[in-house]
C-alpha cells in the first residue's frame, strides 16, 4: 500500500489599504501605540454602522484577476458569529456564499536547476473579511492584553483546492503567491510580520498501484487543519511532521477518522492537538444587514485595465527581451524593485554600448546581459547586504551602473578595481569615471612598464619560477597575484598573465 498526502491551504493576506475594512481608522495601526487607531465602528459599539472600503474591494478584484478567478457580478458580506476577546462585536464580517472571487489557479516552479518542474494549484475562492484584534499575554501567564489597532484590518482569504501533493510544493506555491501579492502591490506579504498567514489542511489517502484504477484514491479522508504557520519553513516542517504522524497511524491500522485542528510547536518541531470536530465552532453565518450587496462589473473592468505585469510573464520577458538566462531572470524577478532597477540598467546599457561600440546590439545582448546579471546579483547584492542598503534607496543611478559596466566591458578598469568603485558609488552616489580618476583606479595601458615589473617579479621569485619549470602550472597564478598587487589592481589580469607566461617561456 502506498499513501499520498492531500494538502490544501488557506491564506490570509493583509491588504495595505490606507484605512480599515469598514471604518476610516488608519490601517497602519501596527506602527502606532496600542488602541489608538480605533473608533466606535471597529470597537463594535452598539449602533455604529460599517461601510465598505472601496480600495479593499479593488484589491480583492486585482487578486482575483491575477489568479485567473471569476470575479462575482454581485457579492455580499456575512456575519460569522463567535465569541472571543479579540472580537468586540461578537462576530466577524466576512463573506460566506457569495465571495468576491470564485475559482482560479496559480502555476509555480518547484525545485531549482535541472530538477525544476511546473505545477498548478486550483483555487476554491477568494473572499474579503476583517481581521480580529491582537492578543498578547504576560510572561507569567496572569494577564492578557488586547490591541484593537489590528481589529478591522482588511484581509483577503485565499482558499486552494486540496491539490497539493507535497510539503515542498506547498512552500513553493506560497512563495509564488507572496510574489504575486507584491507585484500587485496589495500587501507587503511578509510572513514573519503576519501580513501573510497560512493554515494548512492535510489528510493521507491510499494510491492504487494500478494507475488506471481510481478506487480509493478518489476519496478524501478526514482532514487535519494546522493553524497559524508563520514562516515558509514552518509550513514545510509542520506538513512533513503531519505526514509522518498520519502515516504511522495508518501503519498501526488506525488512520485519522475525524476532523481535528492542530497547532505547530516551533520549539518541539511537532504539531499538537487543539480541538476535535465535536468542539468545532458553529458560526451560524447570516447576511450582514448593515452592508448592501455590491455590484462589481464596472469596477472589475476598470481594475482589469490597470493590472500590472505579473512575475511569470516578467520572467519570460526578461529572457526574451534582454537576453538573461532563465535562472538569472528568476532570481532578478523575485524582487520587483530589483527587476525594475535591472531593466533600467539594461536600457541605459543598450544606449551606451550602441553609441560607444560598432556592431549590432542584438548580437551583443546576451553577453551584456550576462555581465549585468553577474554584477547585479553577486557584486551589487553583496555591497548592498554588507552596508544594509535596500534597492529602493540605492544611490547608484541605473545610468551610473550602466556606465561602470561599459567601463569594465571596454577594459578601462579591472574587475577588482571596478569592485572598489562600485562600493564607493553605493556609499557616495558619485559617478564611476569620477571615482576612477580621483582615486587613480583606471586600468593601465603602460605595457612597457608592465614588462619591466614582470621581469622584476620573476627575478624576485626564483622558487615559483623553478616550480613552473618543474611542470607546476599553478605557480603562474602566484606570479600574477604578485603583479596585481604591485600594480594595485590596475593591470588587466589577462594581460599580466600573457606577459608573465611569455617572459617565463623565453
Ligand atoms: Zn475604526
């Protein structure tokens, strides 16, 4: 008997509207002192009337369109009733039977390099709702605190079908979903900050050995819900743990027979039971009488026209239009701002190269893209990480960055010295040729001088020369290193190598 996991996800995305879902309070309450971004509506005072935030509805439509869902012509809100200290009204305004989006799908890549494959997960629905307040507890366990700033924050809940077959796929799906939310600019979608929260449903089922026979494989078994997974790692690890636990129960002849809710204990690395079906809430949904249903057709057409480019199409375009490799394109597009920056660099670079060199840009595109992605993804990324610089506040203009790349390309500066210039550019915002002149970092074209220095270095290092004559090719590298140091990085390593090899050989 073979078992396979059947996984579905429910994701709450915190929408970054200016105001809350049903009142005018600031939606930036997480940065304000507790209980200051509140009003009678989000505190649930009797008689206070909610009204729908249009921007949140537009964002819900954006999400639905980006995920290929069907946007409802008519949508309405419902009350989901339960009692809890973080919910002053005694109910949450959510959507029950007429969600803003039905269906949809998202394709994503799992694994990297040669192992990479594409998967698609179908969606059940997307609906809008308000968040509950935030509870915290004193370390001694004697006091609890409620911050109502978060109460009433707009959320989009995205529910997948039980379409996912591995923890690795669940994680990859979530990462792509986060990227889509960022491209749509509807949420910061930061899991650690709770802007993206995930609950996972999982059950196991038997897979028939005969692929033609569907048999028990078509049936779904009672699911276990794992609540509040707040990092990609937690999602993957909690699902892996639950697969081990449920598989062991099958092997004991005692598979999971009733629905239950479990939590993830990060410290113990295991899921822990929270409640079983008997204790499940009966929410008694009913239509929200204070909010009229919404007609969305007109708004949907308007939102459709303004939909931005999504990660998947941008990745393909970066390959086709700029000549990046698929791998480089994927890494660049993982950050929308980095992708914006890179595209501006590439357009400047095309101008620089076409004006400074003869020949056709199309022919030089791929090698230029390789130079650019190498310098952006490793050197620039390294400098930014070292100095804690975000791409959005980078002082290096795309024009200056493109100029530096053409200087490297044209042999005006060596790689090591270009690295020094890059760091200075990031710190001061100066342009590269100015830094090169002021700090005397330009590549030397004094071959006579280089010949002299090479002869001196060869004379001063008889052991390395002896090794080379004894057949040890690597000792040339040592001599090249000595030369680079003597010339303060200003000589081209290739040229230095040629000179040394020629002098050694003669
Ligand atoms: Zn309010």
